[in-house]
C-alpha cells in the first residue's frame, strides 16, 4: 500500500492512498464469505456457494464494492500509522479508482481529507521569569480563619431589629406573573447576602423586621416559568443572628485537638501561611503558562471550535440555542476558551513528549479521586463511569499535561514583588513524596518529581 500526505493548511491534510489488487484480496475473500452466507442458491448449502456462482448471481462488481466498503477503514488506519498524522476529525473519503471487475486488473485509489493536530516548534522553556505576590499571612488572616471556625459552632438567636448582611431569615414567598399567582413557599430559611435565591432578594429583605413584607421585580430562574418576569412578595417571619462562642481555651478543646487558644491560633497561622503559599504557587503556574504560550504559535482548526460550540449550545446536555445566554458575547467567550485550551494542550503534549513524561497508576488514581471529589462523587463510581465512557486515555493525557506544566514551572525563575526568590519545590512535588536528600537531589531526574497534583 502506498500513502502520501498533502498539507492543505497547518491543521488540515489530504491523504492519497493506493491499494493494489493483491493487498485488496483478503478483503475480497472476506466479501465472498459474507455474500455466500446471505444468498440462497439451489443445490448449495448456505455459506458454501462457490465464488464463480456468486459472480454470476450478484456480479463481480458487487463483490468488489463489498470488499472496499468492509476494508476501507482498515486501509485508512494503516495510512494514518504509516504517515504519522494525528487525526482530529472524521475523515472525508473520496474513492477515485477501483479495480476493473471484468479484467480483474487495476487498484483501489482513494483520498481522505481531515483535520489533524498541528506540528509546532517548541521554544526554549527553561528559565522563564515571572513575578508573583509575596506570602503575607497576617493577623487578619488568622482572625478570619478563627471566626470561620467559631461560625461552625455558633448558634442562631432571634433578634428584634431590621435584617442586615449575614443575618438568617425565616420567610414566606409568593410569586406572580401578570398579576396571577404561579408559586408560593412558606418557612424558607435564607442568609442575607448569600445570593442563592432570586435576583433582587438581598436588596428586598435588607432592612425588614419580623412580620414586614416587601415586593420586588425579578426574573424567575427555574420551573415552567423560567426566564419570565415576575413580582415576588417576601414576608419576613423571623430575623436571627449567629452567636459565636468565645475564643478561649474551652473553645480550642471543643473545636480542635489543642488544649489552649494560643496553640490553636498558632496552627491557624500555619494553615494560613500554607494557603498563601498554595495561592502563590497557583499564581506562578498560571503566569508561567501564560509566558510560555506567548512564545509559540499554535494554529487552531475551525472544526474544533465548531464542535465545542455545538456541544455547549445545542447538545442535550448543553444549552438550547434559543436561551437568553446564547449571545454573541457568550459564543465569543466559548470560542476564546476553546482556542486557548487547544493551544495549551498542543504545547504541553509536545513538552511531555520531549521530556518523555509518563503517568503511573498512582498518579492516575490520585487525579481520579481528586476529580471525583470536585463532582461530589464516590471515586470508585466515578472511575467506573469514565471507564465505561472510554475517557481513561483523556484522564491520562490531562495528568501528563499537568506534569509537563509542572516541569516548566520547576525550571522557571520565580520571584515575588519584593525581589525575593520563591521556592516552589513543595508545590511541584507530588503529594506523599519526600524531599530528596541534598546529595541525591542533583542526581534525581527532575521529570520524576514534576507531577503537579495540587491545583
């Protein structure tokens, strides 16, 4: 078989494939077997009809057509492997020549057009320089963490005053469309400022005391009247505020493993510093990726963008094209995000290839467990779902790209705005992996420590 690639654009190619009659013969033999099992000829058992009788009954041309239809995908896959292209879209096939049924001479010739992953020239990514915010975990961060912890053990107490931000309300709602009541609810609980109900709710309830009402205009978010303009009347039945326990040794023993409030504050300070360090690592990672992408051009096939737009706006799991959010601005946002994600994928895959990065089972399991947590799913159930959907290779690719970005980050020069050099070794080291000893660090392959499991 002969195959050649013709580049139409940086992301689209045309495959020219020639298959000789000898190479087509196994498919022809298989076609005869298929047809022999389908036709009924007096004097012959089903499946035992000789080839010459089949030629007489259905014609040699039909046999060749069947052979080509059944063998075409295999010839295409062979051409893909032979040429080394990496397809992105379904192939558009055109058959330009078939063997002559009468003379039994000639060959199969077909062309295939499809979009492919572009080939890029990687820039030097060692020593990229970025600047990040310094780690500044002060008393305010500690007090915030302490108040959040106290809030978990707080109790609600009714107050006789107008509602304000962070208060908890018990309330009734009545919704009307064009003056007709379409829904109501009683004894709802809501925290002022949460923004989890209707648009305009927070403004309407702020300042109301128990047994007071307010009516506001809003757009309904769910149900059969979703998207319609409505008037909603809210009646406050009770206003409550959260009463926090006193921050003392007794609270420290109740809320933690520490005996004193001083020990608890010290631990909260450590956690706040770790949180700031993590934020700093994420900022460095994002800036390094941005700096890297500025150094390389990656063409994006229009088919990739169109497919994502179709999935986002028109698929059953996506959004209908007629909904209010399907605007030019939203489509432009989806297009931009798709283009950027595709470029990132191409560049990070190329780096992973160059650095010969792999993904071991533990890294994949850790990523699956982390992703399952983001969706609130059991890791085993999530793993079964992605396996059934054939998405395990996609997960492996994502972990590999994370390791590639972690490698670039490891090689980068990161300083904070105060000019201090930032050590990101803890950020780029996989969870559970011990720091290498000083005399081993120089010998340890950097790629083995470049997996980024913290995002």
